[in-house]
């Protein structure tokens, strides 16, 4: 990453896109990141979309926190700001796409990999699975390359190549530069569960991962393509932090592991000291507010039931400590969980009972605003985020909600943010705006003043 006197900044960058989901772009992205790291380059990873899981694998490989680039939740200017600031100190940025390259909101390309490619003027490598295919791959490649003149497809990597003869047939014509030919490698598939792949912290980086691209693709060519990306205008984003004003206890462990890094950094920027703890094994630290993210509480149900933090969080609520929770955190704050393996009792603060279902209950972006109630969600606060869960909640009839959604399902019929006193939980994984961040900090400050 280099700066010049024209107010522009050069960031070598490349996007790995796919023609559809499950085409191999995660394998290619991880392989490329590992190969670049092995060569001694500092790699800044990114993920298009609202996903929490792929970024955890990127972070494990690159040693730098992977960032989400989601135009729907973040807006276009925040995409640019986040990309430029996160790439500082890196030699190259690798961006993993989402779904098919042009798959965006409601059938449009809004929020798609192509949308991000246009915003960042980033060259694209298209991943195409070619099992059972030969000449048809060129029709696909040509169609994708011509579909949007503002998106530059600089090459393609063909995945699931069956044999040397298959490779030779594919190379007989070169509609778009063929930069790699990857054979079927089942031993490099990442384990999955109901919400997707397992988290990066739960796996190891396969020793062969860096060799995939080295052996089956032209890595120097990929680096050259990344370096061909045009300069971007330098961002004026102010990243200076305010003095610490409040302390926020953030649950982070295998049960609560879904957090957008930008959210955590915004809290710090606006004056929060973050103290991380595990509700599975730790006591609740002293704090002015509690933040419980999403994750997999259902996989650690009995440990959470017996963990010391469960009753301590309930006591904290009674003492007026504000709590903000999302999805898995929402479930944990309820009465308990019913599943095929039995039932457990959780914090018992919010008037809901959780039940796990066999298929997802909601998937997609959410948009709404707070109508008031808890201090963490003052009236008029805009909420933008994403929901994806297999759980179902049965709320009490007299349950109160702080958020009305104009898009998304929420907890019940477009209502989200169920609350009791200053404890609120929602199914929405929100991407914090500055206004939402300030509201959370203000809630923590109000509580702090009461205890001083």
C-alpha cells in the first residue's frame, strides 16, 4: 500500500468471485491467502456480505482481522473507508466474494460481489466449477465478462478439473485467461454445521492449503493482476478514539462468536473499554454495559446453564445494567432452550422460550427503527443488519418490543428487540451506525452515573 501526492492511494487488491454458491471460491480465497502469506507478504483479507464464519478462517490464515464489506448494511462510502483503513500496512488485499458474482438484493446486483468490485475498482478472478463440463465453460466466462462493463474480470480459475486430459480440453480455447486449474480435493473441505462452516478458531490451517494455488495456479500472475488495480482516493475517515468513558463487558467464546469488527472498533472509538469474557466459564466482569453477540449457544447449552455468569447477568439486569444482545445472545437471555436432546434453563430475563428447528427460520437483511423502551435503543434509532437462525422463539403474550422492522422477520411478525427494563435482545445482527454506537455508549454512561 503506497500513497502519493495526488491524494490517491495504491492498494494491490483482487476479488475472488464465483458463478454461484459452493463453487470453490472459499477454497481458492483461502489458498491464495495462504500462498501469499507463505511468500512473506502481509495480506489483508475481506469478505463481501454479512458472513461471520469465512472471515474467521481468513483471520486465522493471514494474522490480520478480516473485515466485512457489505454495501447494504454499511453504505458505499463506509465500504471505501473500511477497505482503505484496514489495508494500511498490508502488501496486498484479498477479497472473497459472496454467492454468485451478480447475486444481490432481491434479484438485483445491489450488495453483490460485483457491486463491491465496482466501488473498489478491483480486478476479479472468477471461479468456475467444471465437473462434467468442457466447452460450456467459455460461454459462462464470456457471459460473465460482458454482463457489466464496469466490472473487470481479469482471469478465471477452473475448479474440480477431472484429469490432465480434461485440463487440456479446457485449455484448447481461452475466452478469459485461465490462471488456475484445481483438481477435486475433498480433504480440504471445511466441516460444516447448521449455520455454515465451522469457525476458524475451531480448525487448523491445512499444511497443503498454501500449495493449492502454488501447484495449480499462476500465483505471480495473480499478484501482477492485484497490483494493476488503479489508485483510490484517500479516505478522510477520522479513526481517533475518544477518551475511555465506560466499560463494556463483551461475551466472546465458542458460544458467542459473531461480531463485526467494525462494531467493536466503533465502540472503542466512541469511548468504550471492552472487557471480553466467556459466559461458559467466567464470572461476569464489572462493567457499565453488557454486549452478548450471536453464535452457537445451542451447542454449549448445558455449560452455559451451569456457568457462573448466568445468574450474575440476571442480577446485573436487576441492578439496572443495560444489556444489548443479538440472536444467540437473545436466546441465552430467555428462559431456556428446548431441543431433541432435552431442555436447559438460561438467564430467564427475557420472556421467551427458544426451540431449535430442522431448517432455518429466517435469512436475509433487516431494516427498522427503534420505537423506544430500553436505554440501549432510544426512539428513532435506525437499525440495519442481517438475520440467519434455525431457532424459533415463543414469546409471552405481554412481551414488549423496541424495534419495528420494515424489512425482515425479527422475533414475531416484524417486531424485534424484545426487552425488559434496560435488557434488550434481537434476532438482528446489526451493523452499528455512529448514531447506534452513541446510543449504546450513552446507555452505559447513564448507568455509570447512577453507580458513582
